C-alpha cells in the first residue's frame, strides 16, 4: 500500500504493516499532536500527529536496516520506531509531567504496559517481533542498538525535528535519510557511531533543532502551552484525572478538562480561543540557580506565589521554568575506516528560562516582586515546596524539557 508523507514522499508499506495501522493504539496516535498543544489550538496553524511521526521513524529504520551491519535489527527496530510514541499521554510532553506523578510512567515506560496482553502484541509476535524487546528498544535498554532510537542523535529526533519544522514553516536543510544512512557500528561492535563524512549534516540538524525550539519557547506558543500545563496541574491536584485519562486522545482529554474545576475550565477555554496570557517578566541564562528544573512543582510554586502578589486566582498566573532543549550534546564518535574520532565540539550548556504570564496586567506590588526574577523564584520555591502539594508523596521527577 502506498503512503504519502510530507517529508519522504511516497512510501511503500507492506500489507502486514498496513494492517497494524488499524489497531486502536495506532489509531489513537492520529489524535495526539506532535506538539504539546492540540492541532486546532496551535498558533503554528498546523502540526503533525504522533502517528505520522511514527511512520516516518519506521521508514528511517527500515532503510537503515538495509545496511549489512544493521540487518539483524530488521524485525525489531522499524516496529519499535512505529510504536515508540504509543505510550504517550494526551498533550505529549506536557501530559508526561503529570502522568509520571499519577501512574509512575513516562511515555517510553508506559508503552510496555499498554502493549501487554493486547491484540497488537499478538500481531507483533506473529511478525516475529517480541513486544517486550520492542519496549526495551524504546526505553533504551537494548544497548548499543537501542541508541539508534533512544540516544543523543537517533532516528526519533532526526524525523521529529524535520517534521516539526516542516509543519510550522521553519527552515531545515538536513535530510533525515542522509543522516540516518550515516550511522555506523564501532570497530569493536560495542557502540553506535557516525560516518566521518557526516559532520556538515550533523551541524545542519543542530541548526534546525535550535530554530524549532526557539519557536517552542516563544510567544504565543509558550503561554498557551503553559496555560494548558496549569489547567492539567489544577485538575491533577483536585483528583479529577482518572487513570484512563492518560490513554485519551488530545481532543478527548481536552473535553475532559472542560468539565473539571472552574480554574481548569477557564484556562482551557482561553487556550481553545487562542487567547494567551501576557508575558510580564522573563529571565534566561546558563546559571542553573540551584533550582530543580525537572520538577513540575516548581512551576506551581512560582505561579502560586505571583498569583498571591498580583491578587488573582491561581489559574490566572502561569510560570514557565525550564532547561531548554535548543542544543543537544551528541557524544557519538565519528568512524573513519577502522578509526574512531571523537569531536570535542566545545562545552554546551542548556539555556535556563523563566517566564511569568498573567491574565491581566500586573499590579504595582507584583511588578516590584518580579524585578529580581531569579531571586523571586528561589524564594517562592523555598517557601511553597515544603508544603505537601503532590498526590503522591514521592513523585517521580521529570527530566528538564518543555
């Protein structure tokens, strides 16, 4: 069957793979945006879905497995690529912050659970693929081969950056197929490497990635994303998100949020209408400020503190605190014949960002409080995070990201 892709053009899909497209897990992915905002509420006007992205990764993996050194992965790696997002919650990485807290899984570890005992698992076994082994690849537990799907530079992010850029008009000069074809195995067979001739292609991927994340962290995308984040937080802490919530599509989950507490309802109403809160203060730098950036509770603490200073309801204030993903270190060696070359490339540090959003113009007191934004945040976190605000006393910590 012929599938037409926005990046790769026509792709011939074998009949046995096309049949998998009708499974509920893959049907659901057509309702999960590649971005954190549902497609119809995204100011970029469009965005790919997680199913399209999965097909793209499947295609890259299948092409890679045509090479002799990766031929033995042919029954596993493409299917792992197709399914790698099947455990994602609604709203992708925004939902992940709270899914970890609610059920102890991120999107990668959740896949093992959602596959277990399903018709899809049986279909995979009929194709000669072990569902548990597929989950190992997605979680990065099948070294070194899982680095091709869950590594510093992998098939997932080769497709992800190019597809996201294409959906919102961001220039991206690199070709995912060319970079995927540059993967090699180290002479000792113990590691994944890159062909020494691929340095320029890797640089172009870095440039495209930077452009994508600059748009993600910009207005109006970021305030709308943080309003959705705040809406989920309020519903989560109110005990309004059942375990089934984490297996809904974006639209189903959004409709659920529209029936939750008043604060959540007001937030998602403005997100649906594309009415972002206003940016009232921001800071960025390479200093980590000794803040636990990967814990969603820091955003709650700072948001609650500024709401109190501004004299507004908690849902009328949102705080973004995050370690940016603009640049990623790629420690893969370059293979030149039988030699491995390690490119130092210089040190790279994340850009830490703080942005404060309010529904209304800030009060004079709030303006004064925000003059030294890093210090305000440190004090807010110190003041409020000693309080037991999580439903789970030992909440898993999310990796710093969106």
